[in-house]
C-alpha cells in the first residue's frame, strides 16, 4: 500500500528476508506472495534486497540472473574471491547517477581470500576491506545497503529478546567504515533508529517480533536524494492489525482490559483455579502469563 501511494524509484530490503537459514514452506509462500504484490503495485520500481545473518546466503542467491531481468536484485553472497565484487545497481535522475552497493551479511572469515589469505582482525576491518577494493567514486551519490551490527558516535543500538541469540555473538562494525556514503540503509536491529546522523539508519522490523518490542512505532523510511549532499528522510508509520501489549496487575485489573491484541500478562496477585481460562477467553491472542 505504501509503495503504491509513493511509487518510489527503488525499494530496499536490508536483510533477514527469512528468520532462519532453511525457512518453512509457509514462510517462502508468504514472501513469494509479498514480492508478487509489490511488483504488481510498482511495476517500474527497482527492488533490491540482501541476505541477513538469519538467511542462507546461497539460497537467497538463487535465480539472480532471472530476477535481475525483472529489476529485482536479490543478493545473498558477499564477495569472496578476487573476481567477486559488491553488487552495484546504478539508477539515474536529473542530477546524474545514484550508485547502490548491496552488501549482504558477512563475517571476517568470509573475505579471507580478498585480504591476501589473511582473515581480517575484526568485523570493521572486514567491511572496510570489502568496500575499499570497490574503488568507489565519492564525488557521486552512493547508497550502501548493509546488514551488520553497526555502532559509532557513542551509540550502541538497543537489542531486543528476538535478537539476543544473533547480536550477542556478533562483533560491532564501527560506522567510520561507511561514513562517506550519502545514505546507509541498515538491517539487523529491530528497533528503528539513526546512528549519528539522518543518513545512517536502521529501518527496524515492520512488525514486532518479540514482547520486548512492545510500544515501538514501526514504519518504513522514505529517503529522497537531491543533488550531492541533499538527503531528506521521512518515517512512514505502519499500524499493524494487532499491537503487542504488556499488562501488569491483579487478575481483575487485567481482565478489565480485554482486547484482541497480542498480550503478555504479569499477575501481581495469586490466581484462582480458573484465572488462566478467564484470561485466555478475554485475550484470544494471549502470548504468556507470568
């Protein structure tokens, strides 16, 4: 709906297309339905997406040559050999070219062959090494699409429950490695936020994926590039069918707030034998009782 209203030149999905390396048949079906509706809504827009740490890079990389002809760039693998390069998609407007660099999730070990057979000492060094060899012309307008745990300017993104298993074991990438891009569209962190400037942003998830995301305003980011150095961003809010709510109180206080949202309940009194059944009747989308 947002895409049909705005008719953008490009649509970017910055990784974690799926929630696991081998997604369920249902998840693949949902994604196929989504891309089909998106292409019908904006037949002339360029659609670009990369794999995230939850995806299987080789699976995402399938059918690239077929999809490219449909102006759908679905990039799973980062460059790993001397012959490989970061996928570059060039669009044109009245001010000249805009270069999109599509960099999927990577670990230092992935790019060892690009660094004289030595594994980079950190994730920052790995990202920096991959981008430096692209010989990017920073006098032009350049957009980076990346899926890493970026930090910098004294800011560390707040993680949520559904990210702890992935973020907890992933080293930071300092934003100094990407600071020269006109805009950096970042994936990985579920909470929408900017890092130091309007031009380095996590879009966040479109729907809450855990109870810890209750109360977050989800949305998509509209980015308008003018002449070199002119970047405007706007948040287009999304309003899901059901919110996530965290309710705390006595059983009677909570039951008085009956709704059809996703609900986490924390009881502060001793429940009666039928409290659980009453709560399930009052909240058909009850997630948990504590």
